[in-house]
């Protein structure tokens, strides 16, 4: 990072978040207003990049944007908001666990079907294929 921070292009490259999304996150209040350099261009700090990384994690795990914005507002609210942050993250954690459990059940059903079809393929190779669904 240069002394005056990362450009939006550098921030996008380092975080994997598009420039458009970075501007959007700032506009809707997910990200705090990003400092500007002498030319008026955004200059991101390491702290900004860390926040973007956590926002990305929350979004990729299915947290709605309104909850991401709420969480980020709370983080900017200081230590007194920690109980609310914990509650919000616990709720999200539980939702992620529920989705993972559902995905595991779906994966199990797919694995079962793959096993059935692989057995049928083996039967066709040995001439034992019977008509069944």
C-alpha cells in the first residue's frame, strides 16, 4: 500500500470485489465513506480491505444485504454494540448450519443415486441389466 492507500482498482484486485460493487457498498452504507486522495479518488486502507473481506464472507454465506449493512453499522457503533453483533452473527451462523445440513441431505441422495446408476452400468457390462427406473 502506498502512503495514501489503495486505489479502487487495487482494492478490487486485492479483494476480488468489483469496482462497481465497492462503490455500491459505500453508497448504501455497507462500507463507511472511503477517504479520498488529493485528486478526489477513493483511497482504501488495510482496514477497509479487511471490512470488504468480511462483507464478502457474509454475502457468500447468504446474509441478506440489509443484515450486512446492519452488522457494519453496528461495528461502526463501537464496543456497546457487541451484544447486537453477536446476536446477528449467531442468527446467521444458525442459518448457515441449517443450509449446510440440507445440502448434506441432498448430497446423500445424489450419492445414493450415483451408486444405483454405477451398479446398473456395471450390470450392463456383465450383461445383467434389467428394466427398471
